[in-house]
């Protein structure tokens, strides 16, 4: 079953053709350059760029797979969570095309896509990764920080999530404060690699004493803000690497501690990591070590583009949903769900 998937939940306009877990083509127009000068995603600009690019991105996905709409069996689209006016562009386009070409449509939760990105394969069917349920997912992006227990029937239990900022958002805000531009995550990773002492400033680790699986990142951002106020311009400049690294250390330390706690509590044998922050090589090393310690297989999306927003992950999620017959019943009733939660029933998507 060949699926054409569309993703426009934030600042990537994306389309892909998938077959089962195989990615036949993936086309992504990143709006980073548009939002960069504003230091973050501006919803109205995102909407305009999605509108301008969506047709071209879909055509590129079909061409990349050397297919036409005649070859496509099912279409899929992200309905949430995300920016309302951005989601709407993809949903409207998916409805329009599903009607025009008479295709069934599958509505997908963006976060389920980030989980499924771990099972993506190339057109030859590699890598061959087993799905070992229940699995634990650590979802770390610009909008989300969640620990999720994934069951084989595609039901999800959110064990814990952030009570304020997401870890990617915190990295982006720190990047801005440090004058590194947007997005902050990759810039902080690069600088931190060159730090003399990786944890010079020992920022407080938020929510460490909280016994559950929740996260909080706004306090860490404030800690950096006050530290920067305390330092002279010269000190800031001379210690930029150490500031970036200390921030990253604190942000990731909490992720590791809570993930370890969740591994212990659930006894899972597989950890799936997804979302833009999972592209971070330093965090990957730490998570792999954690997995080794507990005999847990740690997976990351097999390619870097599958960590950040893309439509291939939406197509793979749609494959599993379609296998269960979960198609949209009435295209006219399908709407964006900006605050869609992973634990929400899939019936909400019909
Ligand atoms: O999943 P994503 O593309 O979009 C959302 O759904 O939010 O994630 C974007 C986030 C940004 O906060 C960005 O700073 C972060 O992922 N990110 C990284 C890295 N690459 C992207 N954070 C840390 N290290 C990276 N290498
Ligand atoms: Zn995302």
C-alpha cells in the first residue's frame, strides 16, 4: 500500500511517499531561514510559506518516488498537535487531493509520527528493526518533552511531560540569549563540544526531586538569564562554550535521570527516541550508555532528517493506522486539533 503523506504542523512543509515502513521519497522545505531573523517560528509566516510551497513539495515527493497519483493508495496528513493555522494548510490540501483523486485519508498525530520515525526503512527495507512492545518513547522536540509507554495496539500512555517549556524550546531560548540564532539546539551542541569544562556553571536541574516523570525547563532558562546578567560582556564572550555546555548538561541530565526512572518502572526492552533534539550526538551517546546499563535497545531515527519534522514518519504511522482500518469517515468533518494529546482516542481523528 503506497501512502502519500503531508506534514505542515510547524515550520517544515513536507510530503513523502511510503510503503509499509519503507520511505520511497521524502521532500522537505525547511522554513528556518524565514523564521531565523525573528528568533523563533512566526505562525502567520509559517502559514504563508506552507501555502506557497505545499504543491511543489507534494510534486517533488511523487517525482522522487517516480509515481503519480494513480499509484497512490491512501493519503495521510498530520492533524495535530501543532500551530493551528499551519496544520490547516496541510489538512485543507489533503482533503482537496483525497477528494480529487478519490483516495482514503488517514489522520495522524504528529507525536506518533516522531515515535514511528524509529522504524523507518529505506527503499530496500533497511534497517530491519524489531518492534518490541511495550516500548518506551522519549519524545524531545521544540514543542514537546514526553515519556510515553507504547503498546502494540497503538495505544499510548503518557507517563510524564513538561509542565512548561519543552527541552528544544529551552535550547532555542538559550541559543537566542547566547546570541547563537535560531534554532539553538544544533548551535549549542557545536559550541559545547569545544568547552573546556563541560559543566562549569552547574545550573540547577529542574524537577530532579520530583518523584514522577514530569519535566520543567523554564527555571533553567531563568538560571541562564541571571547568570548572563551577572557576567560582563567580556566574560560572556570568553565563556560562551562553557555557558552553552553547562546549559546542555543540565537540560540533558534531567532527560537521562527521568528516562532511567521510566525504564526501571516499566521494564521495557526498547527505548525509541524521537523529535528534533534526538539529532544531538552527545545526547545519543548518553542514552546509548543508559540503554547498555539496563539491557535496553536504544533506537534513534535511522537518518537525521527523520529526527526533525518530516512527512515520512507520518506515512509510516498511517500505514499502521490503515492496517487497523482507521480512515477518516467524513472528509468534511476533519479539522485541525492543535492540542491533540497522544493518549487521546484515535476516534477523535475520524
Ligand atoms: O521535531 P522538531 O523539528 O520540531 C518540533 O516538532 O518542535 O524539533 C525542533 C527542535 C528545535 O528546538 C531545535 O533546536 C532542536 O529540535 N534540535 C536540536 C538539534 N537539532 C534540532 N537540539 C539539540 N541538538 C541538535 N542537534
Ligand atoms: Zn515535531
